[in-house]
C-alpha cells in the first residue's frame, strides 16, 4: 500500500489547511485510516482517525471542533480539514493505514498501523 500526502504548508494562526492522502489499491475501502503528527523533539501522536466506512471517527482532544477527518472510498483518499490552526499544531503530518479489514472502531495506537506516508509539513506562525 502506497500512501501519498499533500496539502501541507505555512499559514498564520487562525488559518485553515486541508491535507489529503491518496492510497493505492482497491482494498483501501476496507482499511481504517488515520492522521498522526510529530513535532521536533516530541513523540508521534494520534490526531484523527476514521474507520473503513466512515461511520466511526476519533480525534485528539486538542483538535476536536477544529479538525475534521473524512474519506472518499471511490477515490481512495482520506482528508483532514484543519481550521483555526494554532502554533502548537505545527508538525509533520503522516497518513497511516490499518489493514485490519472492516473494523468497527478507530485505532489510536501508532504501532497498530501497517503503512505510512512520507509526511507533509504544517507550519503555523503566530
């Protein structure tokens, strides 16, 4: 499974960005998907996840109400709409795939994810 992220950039605090992740393979529609982030000197953390059919989502508390994860199984993409960005949101954002098919939950543990994208940088100036 190949995951390719796009949409990162440099924005001011309060602005919005939309990250996208495109996956290879028809089995994408069975995967749980998530966004993680890693800032310099910090551990990688779960940001948002969505199960295979989009019926389950989960968010890091600090992004609830600002970020929205969604998926388009027909086009093998998962997106993260980020509104009202804070300087502390700055990090490299990674898309990840959980290959356990048709799971009815969202996994927060990074170790459970099987494939990762290369990451896209999000920088937020104050």
